[in-house]
C-alpha cells in the first residue's frame, strides 16, 4: 500500500480545478497587519448605512428563539416576495444569499459536458458553479466591459444548458437595456435556462432598465435572482432568492438544502422590505456619492468605468496590486480584480460622505507617491 496517499487524488476533476472564492480582505485583518484602528472598507459593495433600524430592533426581539429550527418553507418571506413581484409563492426559491440559488441552478440544469455561456469579466460565481458541474464553459468576450448580448446569443448551440447574465454586472457596473434582453430571450431556444442576476437592481432608476421578474409569463426558461446583501444591508445574514416558473422552482427546491435560510435572516428580510424609507435613503446616498467619487477620480486623472451599481472600477493604467497595497497602508481597503481578468483595475465601493472623502484623499496620496 502506498504511503503517499493524498485526498486530492480522490476528488472529481471539476473540484480539483476550483480555488476557494476570495472574499477580499476584512477590516479586522487589515487592522491586525498594519496596526490601523480607523480603516475603512471600500471593497465588498455593502450598504454603508447598514441595515434598517427596523431590522436591528427585530433581531433583538427574535434572538431568544434561535434554538428553534426555522420554517423550512420560508412561508412568510415568500408571501411578501410574491406580492412584491406579482408572482405565486410557488415561483420563489430562497437561498443562503443569491450565490446559493445561482449554484443550485447550475447543479439542477447542467449535465457533465453540457455548455454554460458566460461573459468575460462577469461575476465569478457563475464560473465556479459551472466548473463544479463538469460543464464546458463558453466565455464570450466582453463589449465595453459589459455583456455582448449578440455574441452570447450566437454562442448558444444544441449542447447549451444555461446562460448567465448579470444586470448590472459585477465588477464592472455596466448594464443591459430592456430591448437587448428581450431580443436575446426571443432568440434563445426554450430548453436553455437563462439566468438574469439582478443583485443591484434596487439601486437603478434608469428608464430602460427592466425588472425581469415581470417577464416570466413570456419566457418560461427565465430565472431572475435577487439578494438582500446589497441595498437592504443584510450581507452578514446571507439571504437571497430566485423567481422563476413553478416548474423550474420545483426542481430547485428538490435539491435545496433544508433550513438553508435562518429564521433571523428571513424575518430581517421582511422587515427590510417594509422599510421603504431606508431603501430610498440608501439609493439617494449612493447616487450622490457615486457622483462625488466619479468627480474625484476624474480630477485626479484616474479613468473609471461608468457604473449603475454601488461601486466603481478605477483604472490604474498598470498592474494594480502595488496601488492596492499602498492604499491598505492608508487604511483603505479596495478590491483588486485580477481574478476577473482586469489586473489594472481596483473596484471601489461607494461609502458614506466621510468614507468617500477618505478614499479620494488616499488616492491623492497614491497619485503623488512613487507607486504609480
């Protein structure tokens, strides 16, 4: 018997190709490494206002019940979401964040060797989910850092099982108009699952930005995913969902883990939906501070990609890691996106007015340094 046993020899080829998702550097780690006590995090596209006060108060009241299992069906939250999206409760699948439902979709609908179509610079979770399912991953070149809908449609063939679109896209912030998506959906065969990830939808007030949850009667192969991690400020509770046909939803729920959403997360999600004033404050802050950051980077002669999310990609015009490290020493955490094949860019999340002033100040120091 060989003494050189390795568990790596036992796993599937899909798993051996995967690497753990990089969530970015947490504040605590930066403070430990650099001895900085007032660092700010501009890396993970979180709501800088935090969760609604209603959510915080609700969690305090519900904490005594955490010894009980949650409602595995998520009845109350599904009821609220069904009203919001004008669908049936049998069309909603709850997930441990929207990443969970994105992974479910790949596991349910992609057989080994089938094709998944994604865009260059798209959210990396699509790629990770497809690798694990032993899919052939067809990466279509981006157009102006966004999805080239025409090219992605042409990439579909008889072996294609699923397509992923992020609208808007993370990490670039680019977005697709209603006409583009309608044209694509009308041309894709009905046996191909089309996933439209609307994680940042609540930030957008553009006239031609579509709410694709309203298109389900027209496109039975459409699945729309949403999250409570962004504008609703519940990233730490991990709660998201998909909206689809009852048939697609039924198949997803067959493989969904029981109790995949905690009782606190589901109750907090309901409270967040009810506090429309907090959502509007968050949206308004993002709009104002996005403009502040855009102007600040422009004045410093850093080019950015126009974004409708709550983040900007800033071009360093050279490999961005030295700039990232310099900004860390300034107490500002940004997000390097070399893993998205954008090695010259840093993604910067929109924060509060004070946080964004710190970001621009740090970039001013960077501009005057020998780093760039």
